[in-house]
C-alpha cells in the first residue's frame, strides 16, 4: 500500500509552504521558513513533500483555492529538490521509490509549472542517485515523449521531453560514461533525433535543446552522429515553430566549434538562412541565436575566411540589428536627468577586489593572469542561478531587477556590434566599404535610435578599420564631439564610448594644429560629459576617458590641471554607483602620468577631494575596494609627496587588516557568525605595500609608519602570509618584499619567524589544480620577496639556505610553471650566492644550465645584475661544475651593457672568473672560437682575455 499522510501534519506543512512564499507578511514568512527548517528533521519529510507536490486533487480537502494549491505544490517541489540534493542517498529505498513514481505521474499534470518542476526533481534524482539508480527512467521518458504506446496526452509528451531536456543538460558527462559496456548517450542520440519529428512543436524544440546539451562536448558518440544530426537540422530549418528554429540556429553555432569542416560546404545556404532568421523582429531570442552564428564563425580563424564572399549580406543585417528595438526605445527615450538623485542600495552592484597581479617577470611580462576582454557577459543559461534555493524559496522567473538596465544585457544589439568588431578586425577595408553608406545615411538621422546605432557602428569598426577610416576622421571626430551635446542621453552615452575608441588616433597626432583641432576638443568634450546631468552619460564619459588615458599615456601630462579639476568636481557631485568608475579613471591617470600628479598645485587639488570621500566611507563598505586600489596607484605616483596624507591611511589599513583577522578567528570558532570578506584584507595589504614603496627608505617615512603601527605591523603580516586564501597570501608576500626593500631594519627581527613560513609556501605540492593561477601567483611573490631579503645581509638566511635551495631548484626545473615564476625563483637563487656561495656552490652543476637559460631573455636590471653577481660568486667557488654550460656562461658575460656591468661589482666578478677559466682551458682560443664573432670581440675588448 502506498504511503499515506496524517491530515494534521499535512495541513500544517501546507500552511508553512504557503506562508514561506508570502512577501506581504514578513513575520509569517519568517516563522514559516523556520518551521520548514525544523520539519527537515522529521523522517517522513520527503514523503510529505512528495505527496503535496504530486497529489494536487487530494489537497482539495484543505479548502485551498487553485492558485494557492499550485503555489504550495511548487514550493513543495522546490523543497523536495533541495532535500534530494542534500541527502538523497540517505532516503530509504521506499522513499526513493515513492519520489520516482510520483515524479513520473506528475509529468502528465495539466499545469505546465508543475511539469517543469517535475523535470527539476527528476534531474536532481539522477544527479544524486546515478543513472543506474533509476534504470527505467530514460526508456520511460522516451516512450512517453515519443508517444510509443499511442496513449500519451500532448501535456504528458511535453512533460516527459522537458524532463529529458533537464536530465541531459545536468548530466552530460554521466550519460556519456560506460556502464556494463554501453554508453547511455549511444541510446539517447538516435531517440532524440527521432523525436525531432514529433507533431508537437514544444517536443521538437525540447529534443533539439537536448541535443544541444551534448554537441559542444564533441564526444565520440557525437562525432559518429554528425551526419544524421546535420540532416535533421536541415529538415527542421524551416519549421513553423520559432522555438525549433531557435534551437536549429544554436545547433549550427555549436557545430561551428566542434565540426567546422561540416559547416563550411554549406556556408552559402547558412548565410541566407541566418540572415532570414536574424530579421525575425517578432522573436528577439531567435534573432540573437542567428546573430551568434556570425560571431562564432568570425572568431574561428579556420572557418572565418568562408564568410568573405558574403560580407555584403552579413554586414547590413548586423547594422540593422544594432538599432534599439521598440521596447528598449520606450525605456530609454527621454531618459531623465537624474544626477542629483541618490542611488538606491540595490543600484550599487557588489564589488570584488581585483586579484593582485603577481610580481611580474623582470622584463615586464606576466604570464600569471589572463584578461577577459569581453566587457558584457552573455546571459546565464536557464539553470545557472537555480542552485542557490533554500527551503521555502521559489524561483521568480519574472524578476527583472537584474536586467533592468538595458545596457547590461547581452542581446541582439550587443551581439551584432561585437560581431562587426570581430569582422572588421579580420576583413578590414571590405567591412568599412559596406558600412560607409549606412553611416552617411544615419549619422544625422532625425530619429535618435538610428543616430545612436550609426555612432555605435563607427566605434565598432575602429580597431579593425582604422587605416581605412583615418581619412574620414578629420570630418567624423568634430561631428562626434558635437554629438556629446545631443538632446538624447543615450546618444551621448554611445558617443563617449565611440570617441574613446578613436582616442589612440587623436593622441598620436604630431602636428600642433591637429592636436589643437582634434585631441584637445576630444579631451574637453569627454571631460564635460563627466558632469552630465544623466548618470549613464557620466559613467560612459568616465569609462571613455579612462580609455583615452591608456592610449594617450604621458601626453596628458600637460593637461593634468584641468583633468584633475574635473575629477574634483566629480568627487563632489557623484552618487555612490558612479564613484566606482571614477576611482578607476583616477588610478589610470596616476598610472600613466605618474610624477606629474606630484606637482604641489595638482596634489593640493586631488588629495583633499579623495580624503573627503575617504572620511565618508565606512570600513564595511565595498566602496573601499576600488578606493584602496585607486589610492595605491596615487601613492605610487606621488611618491614622497604622499607622505603628508600617509599616516591616517596607513593606520586605517592596519586597523582593517587587524579587524578582518579577528573576525575570521571568531567565525572559525562560531558557525553562527559570517566569515569576513577577504577582499578587505587584500586591498588593504596592497595599499600598505604601495605606501611603503612610495615613501621608501627616504627620511624614514615608511619606517616610522611601520614602527608606530598598533598592533605590531609584522605580527599581522605573518598571520596574512599563512592565510588560507591565495589572494591574501599573494598580496602578503608582495608586501613582505617591499618591506625588505624599504624597511629592512624594522623587518629583520621578525625574519626568524617569517622565513620558515615562506619556505613552506615555496612547496609546489601545495598548489591545487583548481587554484593553479593564484597558487603560482603566491609562489611567484614569495620567490621575489625571498630574493629581496637575500640581497640585504649575511646573517638572516644562514640557517635556511639548504631548504631554500631545494625549493628554488624544484621550481626552475619544473617546465609547466609560468615564466615569471621561473624568473623570480632563478633571481632569488642567484642572489643567495651573494652571501652564501659556499653553501650553494656544491649544487652548482645541478642548476647552472637552467639558471643561464632562464636569465638570458630577462632585460638588464638591478635584480638581474644582483642575481648574476651572486651566481658569479658561486662559480668562483666551484668552477669545474660549469663544464656542461661553460660556453653559455661566456656568452652571458657579453650580453650586459657596460653601464650594467659597473653595478654590484659585476664586471670584476666576470673578469675574475673568465681569467680563471682561461688558465684552466688548454686550447682557450679554439674554445671561444665557438662563439659568434661579436661575442668573441666583446670578450677580448671588455675583459682583456
């Protein structure tokens, strides 16, 4: 007999499920959520949730209205899904069977929301219990979806196929694994292809969506099925259903990635097809899927050339699609002047500290971090945000808060503009030739959406068509600058962006008259929009000016005064949200004009404005992240001029670090407490590092700040170097290195405690696969800081030389490690030889060849010079160990410029060793005769050998 509930608990639980989703009564909602949490402890909770979810008609005894009943059943389904996720394997077999049977029955429910949630429950059961845990599921779902028995209602077929689509999406890898000699995917693909012939459009669309879950993985099963998949796609290409055609377009996009050779022969027909689908103004999602095809092909260098003959068809549809649609126009038109309106808390997005870039290789290159150049993320897939639901929660599919800003959505307009950019960067002049008539027709269009789209097109082709566009820029740039005063805010927004794209051209103008005519008006125009009455225009102007700063670099030095004056006004007028982009703009200026900001008249303008904002921001505000990062750049630019502002900033950073560490300890001892955000720690450490670098060891400025710190500065730093968070440790070791350079006297008493921690950090085995990039960033900075310590004096590292050597040799001998880590490890190892050559010399033969190979491409610098000097000292103690790479060593001696050889006693150390080798090598002339003639000449002339 099937499990049956008791009526009173059933009534109570149904009430809790209803109240938990009642936003009109927060007290009842809070109480219901608490009671649902307590109900989880009942051994029968999964049975009750299953019963409520699956037995709608039987709930009528509770005197519920139809809307309440659907709400309660939906809430029960979501709670059941979460329970399955958390503890499915601990549910008794009878309970699992009850869930499975009820879920299959619910696929025939007349309510589509219940059918949809049934699919979520089913896929969760498969994810937790495995394919073999429910062996009858897939055959049953395919039987109902394909109406194999002839008695499945349309609703049941849609429900079964919808559930299959979820199972396929959430269990792709599981379904392609081998079980008892068979892969479920080998059974699934032919079944899905057969169901694409269903009479029901939604079933056909679900079947294609399921196929699209598997195609990107390009498994062997998919490869063997490509021909029938292509055949079915062509058969469905003209389907009456937009949903089906949308999935057809998506399939072709996936096939471009996994099988471009299958796509290329059909490119002509596909171009015509995608153009037709993209012109479907009734279904923006279908048009977007079609537009994705151009972007995908354009980014694939193998198949991209096949678009060449069709650019005259493709570019016009891209340009058409860059005009805002009617819905967006209604939302944007007459955009209010809102600069004086305070931002709501929800308007300010969560901020995250930028990962501290690991200390770069000495030649300025850094292979530890990657940059995502795409500024607008594509929308999440349907289920990306469905995993964070807790008891009592239900997904709100109509919540538009996250996409309320038109400019933040990945849509047809954005995709078309990105595609035009990609095609322009690869096809160049032909793209502009097709675009030019559109620009002439629309740049001065009386309807603002067409003006705006034309300006967007100008910006989109900037990088790829610059050579072709340049003759037109003397006419275009003044017109764009005039559009900064357009009546429509949205036109002003896109004009700022487009001008930023051409700022490189304007900043490189050499003729003073051209600078006066184009570059200076561009600066003035964008600066003026930074104080626009519309917040979106302000944001766009600030972002555009940051781009201009990156392109113009030091050319802005002469314009610092008016630029900073405008920044000061922005600090006074901006509301919270735009303050974040303003920080980025200030730090970009500081990065590129550097010492120019240290002029008293500039510093006296900028710093009071920043400090006024500094006083308003609390220690718990996420605005601290960009603010502290900005101050790091400003401190570096001002150098000693920063000293009068340093003390309160330094002390506050120390306080934030101390509080964060304390809060972490408390949270570790009390599960009820929330763990502190480590980003506060990272940004504070980075700013402390910048201040110590800026003040340096001149006049004891940095040393005094460290000495006056309470709690003790290096006690806090030691805690940070052992933090579990990679970003915290990465910043900690950068700070440690800066302290070794600038405040070594204060650091020295703590080294006996710090060095053993550092040695542990150099162990490659500590890096987990999922933390690859940040893990190497930590090791990189630890190597660098150790090298800075090693160069200082003889005593501090003496007990640790052997352990350090083995850590460094392991790093430089491991080929998979990023270049900058190799370089900093080699430099640290070389520097050990400055004071500890007796200890390092016995190992010279093990690392000499690798050391010379790593050091060869590094540009000359103090770090490299010190490392080579230490290496020379080591060679002097064990010259015969160099036999395998002696010629490389001689060649290395010729690579330095005369001025670099004169530093650190490098020339004398080379001279001594080379003369020594001359006496050891029997046929010395023949030996150096193996070197290139220029190197031979340098050896004889410079070292007199």
